[in-house]
């Protein structure tokens, strides 16, 4: 698989990475054996960048990913995040960051974390103080590269002035374009971009047919795209995109991921699936080439993304 450069500090990643959130939380019941099989299959197919977070099961997700990648640790980059509390408040106080990062190292079973992100800006802690603590781990050899997740322009600029930021992570897909105004800032500062939820929380996976078959713990019940007043219209968008994908001999997930790869050469999507077969389908998007006409057609079908938005 093609390798992409993220930032100017030396971080590289496979063009498509793997997002491990669903192995621990958010998408209903999971099976660790199935998840580990999917993670290792992703690596067999060329994926070298794997993403998790403390919040994904409060350590259980990190432990699972660490166990899955232990035999191939030296062949991959592992990213994790800090910044939430168990009640989903925000806590990036220096002492809390230190505790979480040390715990993440233990959970992952690694000597160093390749990419450390602040998961969400904390309004109560200046970003300069947060990055200063993150830099401590870089200086100690326990973290290699720094990243920000869900941050805006001012936060990015202030953080980058303390220590180079290699990568920004944010949601981006055919269904949500809100991050695009930040691309000139990333290009100016030389920061790469990791796109989470590239299949719009599954809406672009072809698995969405009704609102009724989701587990009670599935967070998608609360997302705007799934709300009754928008659901059918979004299914119609999916139908048109699926027709375009079929005309190219691929599935909708491949089309959606290929669309992301075509936007910028510093974008790495991180689709996640607990199913090895779907992992194979997602990764095959690296071989899909979209023409200017294809991109124009996608823009015509979904000019403003999905209806209802990505938030509850």
C-alpha cells in the first residue's frame, strides 16, 4: 500500500489506517477474538497505522489493540489519545495527562507511543500547558509524535508554537465536510490529517437499511443523520452513491474511502471494522482511482454532506 507523510517530523503511515474505537465501545456488542483477527488482517493487507484512545473502554481498547499488535509492534505505528473523564467530561490538567499517558503505555504494552493526541481541547487548561506536558514525554522517549484531535485553528496554531504538531485528527467523510476550511492552515504549518469515521459512522457502509435494528447501546441513535426527519433523505443519497460505485465496479465503502484519498495527499482515513471481510473491502479502496467526473458527480449527489449533521 502507498505510504503517506503526516507532518514534517518524520511520521509516515499507510494510506489507509485502522480505527479501533468499535472494538471497545459505541457500536454494540463486540468479540475480542473477532476484533483481533480483523486488526491482524488489516496489517497483512498493508495497514501500518492503528488508532485507539483511553476513552475506548477506559483501557480495554488499548489492551486489546496492544495484544493484537504485539507480534508486529516494530512494523506499525500506534496512536492513542487522552483528555476525557469517565463521565465524558474533559480533563487535560498536566497531572492527569501524566497519569493517563503512563497508563496507556502499560495498557498497550509498549515502550513508546508513536502518536499522542489530545482527544478534545479542554477549555479549562491552556493548550500551551497541555502541549508542554506532551513534550515531556517526547523528551523522555516515551512518545514520538504529537497530534491534536477535534481542534480548531487557534488551538492548532498555539499548540504548534510550543512543539511541532505532526497530525490533526477530525471526522471527515462524504457526509461531513466541516473540517475543510482548516486545510489551508494544515498546509501552511505542515501538519498531516487523519480522518476518523470515513464511512459516516456506518451510514456509507451499505449496512444501513432502517433505524430499528441498532442495539440500545449504539450511539448512532443520537446522531442527526439517523433522525427520522432526515433518515430517508440520507438513504436516498446513499442510493445514488451506491449506483455510482457500482458503475465503477466497487462498493460504496470503497468509493467513500477513495473520495477521501483523492482530496489531499496528506489525508489518511482510519476506517474500523471488527469483521475481517469488511476490513478487506475497506482497504481495497487504496486501489480505486476516481476521475474528475466521479468527484464532480459525488459533489452533485451530496453537495453539503449528509442531512441532519454528525452531532446529536
